């Protein structure tokens, strides 16, 4: 009888710990989500955005947005990207990833982007008519001006566009897009100095 009671008490204590752990985990997750929302800080998500100028207006369009862990495939790698993002500055929004590591992160994003345009590569292989373009991709976290949300952004731009930015400031769809115009010029400057911070991708459609 004593043994049964001891076993029952042990079981109940174990269940209490399980319930308590679940409650604390849920509470922490809710608190963290609320805190990020209030700060407009979502560094654990990665946004791939296409930036271009059309008819004199700067256009920013999302190609994909996912949790960093799904792109970089493991938590430590995703956490390192968040750490790099926190160290960007107004003068240099490109993530300060060491040269020997940079390709690993950019290649993971390139694979995700390429998967979405895989049909174009198959059409090209079959000899079907396709439109091709060469793009540059780099990881940024903008800190300048009225940035609405803090995210890790993989900036995708046509190579010829980035290397030949117009002198005249374009029109902006939103006032805060002025930050992106500044980022483009910073990217162009950094591509000349540190091209390893970029990766080139060919897109066919």
C-alpha cells in the first residue's frame, strides 16, 4: 500500500512539473511575441524583397517571408543571423557576417529563391522561350530613418540596376521607402569594396 501511494505521489509530482513547464513555455512565448509586436521587431523572420524602379517610382515587393530556422535549417545558424542583424548600423545595413561564413547563409537563401523559379530553368533547358536576369542578393537589417519594422531582409536587385543607380531620387510609394533608396546606394558601394557580402543568382521565367 505504501509503495502504491509513493508511486502515485511521484506520478502526481511529475504531472505537476509537466503542466508547470507547459504553462511557463506558453507564457514566455506569448510574452515574447507581444514584446516583438510592440517593438515592431521580427528578427527571427527573413524577408526576401525585390527592389526596383519602374516609371520613376521605387517599388519594393516581397518574394517570400519565412522563419529563419526554416531557411538556415537549424536554430544556432538562425540565431547567429539575428545576432549579426543586431550589429548593423545606419551607415552599413548589410549584416557583418565574416567572409568565410557569408556564402553559407546566402546560399541557403539562394536555394529558397531558386526553388520558386525552378520552372523557368526547366523551360530554358527544354529550349522554350524564357526571360533571364542576373540578380544580386545580400542580407540587410535597416536601422536608418522611419523603418516601420525591424526584420532581416535579403535584398534582391538586378545586378545591372544596382551597379547603375540613377542619380535622380525616385518617387516613393511610401515615405519610409526613402530608407531603401539609401540602402541601395550603400549596397552599391559595398559591392565594389566587399563583393563577398553578395551572391549572384540567375532567374528565368
